[in-house]
C-alpha cells in the first residue's frame, strides 16, 4: 500500500528507539527494515548504522559508513570508519583494497601525499602484487610540483613516478596497458639530453630525488 517507505519507518520507529535506547532487538529489527527497503542514504539509516556498529562492529558496515560520510564530505567520520574497516577486515585482498582507496582519499581530499603513500605501502606489505598501489604512488610523485631546488630537480620526480609504473605492471601484468600509457605520458617531462649534460650528469647515473619522496632513481632523457 506504499505505507512502508523510508520516511514512515523513521517517523514510526525513530521515537521508539529514542525512548528505549537499550532495546537492541528493536534497533536491529529497525535497521534490517531500513536495509530491506533500501533506505541506506537516509540520516536515520546512518544514525542506526552507527549504533549497530557499536554493538556488532564489522568491516563491511564500517566501509559502508565510510563511503556514506565521504559523500557527505564529513572527513572526520570518513577517516574513522575507513580505519575501522581496515582494522576489522581479515581478508587480505579486501583489506589492501581499503588501504589504497583510503590513500586516494587522503591525497585528494586531505592533500596529504606523504600519508597517502604510507597507506599504499601498507597495502603492498599485505599484498605485494597489488599493482594499483604502485600506480597510486606514481601518480602522487607525478603530481608533486615543489620537490627540488631548481627546474632540473623538479623534473626528477617523473623518473621516480615512472619507476612505480614499471613496478606496477611487473606486479600485475593485467595493468600493463594502463602503465604503458602513464609511462609514455610522464616520460615527456624528463629532462632533455642537453640539460642532463649541463648538470654534469649522464643517462644511467643514479640520482636521489629529494623532499618527502626521498627515493633513488636512474637518470633518463626525454624520449
């Protein structure tokens, strides 16, 4: 009859839960009713989901809450529930996926590439063949505009970035096409052969990239 919809569920059961906050059975049943009626994007659902999580924390519910709060740009709770999902998840592939997804958010929304790299490296400790983690790190390096004392040193970040794309396709050959595209793209920002010569360096020499990247790489000229 159209009586059971998200607004009606909230108006009927909201006051009951508020009046009996320790009635866990009613909480669980109401939460199940919301889920069955696809009320996942309502504030009442989020309110109950957090209460249910406190009673029975699971990685899947934490992840769902993290994604919901990300859509709302509530970064404090987004981070809280991503961390909960990562800590609770026992399956290594899924856990490494959460870490890389969270790393992308930390880079994009919080503008913290160093922390994002740390999260991606944690994912690689769990799953060394997770090529997407290397791609994320490579993109972090390629996006860095202020690493180096001069134009030559700032171009060195692209060597380090390409190193990660090479590692990505070695770890996961299914990513070869995407990695080759990124390698071709960012190789165009390598220094010219003359620039390398004027720095009294040679192609193939080792080079230390500075700032937070702080990685050894190999000098290459623009193709």
